[in-house]
C-alpha cells in the first residue's frame, strides 16, 4: 500500500484492512496481484459517493482466501469472466487509464501459484474480487500478508 499512497490520497477512499493469512507464493508477485487489484478498485470508484475498499482474508480448506471489496461503479455480472482476457476493456470510452492487461497478469500469476480468482459484481453497487492461494506458514504476531498490522485498520484518506 505504501507505493500507492499518492493514488489513495487522490481518490479520497476509506480503506479497511483486516488481518490477512499467509500464502505460499512469491512475495513480489503477490504484491503485484494486490497492487493491480487495488489499482482497479481505486480506478473504478463511483465519483458520486465516498469510496470504500475492504481487504479481508481467511483460511479455507488449505487455501488462503482474500477478498478485495469496493463500492465502486460495478459491472454487469455477465462481464465478470471477460475481464481476465488480454486487452479486454469494459468501456474503452470511459477514459480510465490502462491497456486491459492488469487482470490478465493477475490471473496468470494466481494460476501459476495453483490458486484461483473470481469476481462478483453489480452495477451501481460495487465489486468483490476473491483470490485463493495455497496457505503458507503462519506469520509472526503483528505481521500480515501486506505488511499491515494484524488489527483491523480503518484508514480514511484525506
């Protein structure tokens, strides 16, 4: 999150980050996954309301399951699988920056680590990206998968 502070401050979004379980994956690539997902959450916030982004995680059946939820513009559920295709843009005329490769890269990193990714979304309500990766070793107290404290962090960014 540190590398995204400028973007977070410009968006004026409120973040809630819960304690996150460890996963067995390349740390640099996992940071890229979360960075791309958070970038999309910020990019598609609804300009008509306070942006809210929540990151949570739990262990389920040997997998660390992470949820990145936002109250952004959302999308028609029929498009949820298409967003992982290379160069796919839901609305190329929207002016949102990017080439349509971010989520393709994310899905390939997750597949390479024997994980999965899914999206739930509704127009005007927001989106939830669910990432599952093999569970890793327990982290020491106070350390989470994103380097945040284990306590829930509410971070209104002004």
